[in-house]
């Protein structure tokens, strides 16, 4: 009996080994779609001034060009992860790539602001299946001893998308038209979908039921709060519709927490937050996304609106910031097991907060570009120290069966942070400045970036709650935890 069991185990290991693909092929299968999704975020941000002119869009429209994507992305991340667990993660991943590709074509064909907003929302639905499942599929496809290094490379690919986004967007807008920032996704998607289907093995999670009530409560709550924040500066914070959005959204989110706590099959298992590490790392990601990406929304337009550069010239000038994560993130993934997640993440947030404050202090209408180089580099290093260690922390703080949900929750919180960041910092901007002149733009930019720096500084303090050293302890029940 023992010999039979041992032979069966060896056979299973041989089969698993035979199914393993080369690491390069796996990284290409999960990395190319993720690169496409990451690239799209900053490509759009850098093209906003041109889109604003050609589509006659308002500041509110510009915020929705970004937030329609991030809100739909955030609202469906956990549902996409649950569907992946039920129907197959690879299958859901490929479906997400296909939907993202089709929606990109629809974005390119938009001729009115509402059409672009609607198409961006559909893009978000596709992205919701791509981003979290790419990490889950990668974690399942590589041996544990290689996982941190693979996640570091995954973070580097994400950093490459961040790095090239403004430059590619600027080059495309200058050389062709803004529509081509979406058309370029189509051939990438056509290649990425069959590649993922061929290279990646199918995997399933726990047979959880879907949670439509949780989906409606969470999506409705976040949408209402963000809507209230976006319209607060223009309509007045005490106006009836803004207060209705803010209070109604808060009530829906409170109802969501109560429902998830009582549901037998919750969309977001609240047990994940019993882990101090999981709670702390997701809080840091929320403040990071809110402060940094809200600032990027405004800073990406600064060189065009204030100093008159073309989109390509503006994109090239942001390279010291955007290239750094591509270099730093893989290095952070390689050393995270030795030094732990806390020092890397905490230092990253300190660098980011200092960089944003530095930018706010030097921003004027006629400041020389060279003054931005050092804070850009400092901010890029901070982002690189954030990407891979936070992904490692999330994966290590959840049981293997919960890693799909943990990745989905992590990405949901991050995307909600992006949406809230754009809404909050654009609201601060609108309260102090406008697009009417370069000086008025700077008048709004400075207080907004200072708020972003303060929010990221809060994340640096929260990072101190993370473990001093990462030790992944596998118990007999298969749970994974950080040892303190």
C-alpha cells in the first residue's frame, strides 16, 4: 500500500514536471497581456490634453476617461477571480484578453466623450480578468523556490509598461492620432490570447458560488463615493446630489461589509483581513495608489498644459521616473526573501512621499526641466520598491486556496485607490486652479501634489506594521503566513 502511494506520488510529480513550461514562456504568456493592460493606463493619461481638445472634453470627462476604466476594473476583479476559480483561471484569463482587445477597438472608434467613457468601462471589465489572474497563474506555474524571483520579473514587466506608456502614447499621438493608443492593443491581444491558451496549464480554485449581491453593493458604493468626490468641487460639497452620493456610497459600502460577514460564500472573504500582514500591505497599496496615481494624473499633463511640450516630448521627460521601476522591481523581487518586505515597502513609500513633496515645492510655470530629474528618479525607485514586495506579501499571507481571491482583493483595493486618487486630487486641483492659463494650472497642481505626498506618507507609517522578516510557514492545513 505504501509502495503504491509512493509510486502514485512520484508519478504525479513526473506529470507535473512534464507539464511545466520554461520560465521564459510562462512569463511571456502572463506578462504580455499584463504589459498591454499596464501600458494602456499611462498611454491614456499622457494623451489626455489632446483628447480634451479633440473631443471638447471637460475636466470631469477627463476624470471619467480614467475612472470609467478603474472603477469597472475594480468592481469586477473579485468576481473575475471567483469565475476563474469555477470555470478555469486560464479560460477566464483568455476571455479577459479578448474582451480588452475588442473594447480597445471601440475606444479608438469613439467620437464623443460618452462613447470613450463607455468603451473604457468595457476595457476595465476585460482588464479585471487579466491583471489578478496573471499573478495567480504565474504563482501556480513556477516552483516555490523561484516564485519571488518570478514575481520580481513580473513586477519588472509591469514597470516596463509604466515606463513605455508615456513615451509610446506621446509618439503615437504626435505621429498618428490619439486613436492609435488604443489600436495598438489589437495586434498585441491577437497574439497574447492564443499564446496564453497554449502555454499556461488550466487551474481551478475552491468551488465558490458567485456573490451578485456583494458585487452590486461594492460596485455601487465605490461608484457613488467617487461620483460625489468628482462633482464636489464644481457642484459644492454641501449640494444635495453630492451629499447623496457620498452618504449613499458610504451606506452601501457598510452594507457590503455586513453582507460579506454573514454570507456563506462571500465575494471578499473577510477572514483574509485577520492577517495583520494582509491588512497592512493592502492599506499601503491603497494609500500608494491614491497619492501616486492621483498625482500622475495631473503631473502627466503639466509639461503639455504649462510648458507647451508635445505629448512625445512630455513622455520622454518623464522617463527618469517611469524607467526606474523596470530596473528596481526585479532587483527587489530577488532580495525580498533575504531582507523582508517591511524595509523595502517602507523605504519605497518614504521615497515616493519625498519625491512628490519635492515636485510640489519646485513646480512653477517656467522651472527648468532639470530640476525634476532627481525627484523623478527618487519616485521611480520608490515605485520599484513597492511593486514586487507588495505582490510577494499578498501571495505569502494567504492560503494556497485563497490566493486567487487574495490577488483579486489586492488589485481591487489598488484600483479603488487609483479612482479615489484621481477624484480627490483633481477635486483639490479644481478648488485652487484650472486649465485657463499655465499659472492657474500650477496654482491647482501644487496643493494637489502636496495632498498626494501626505497620503503616501501615511502609507509609510502603516508599512511599519509589516513583519520584519518574511518567513513563509506551511502548516499541515496548507495555510501560509508571515512569521513575526
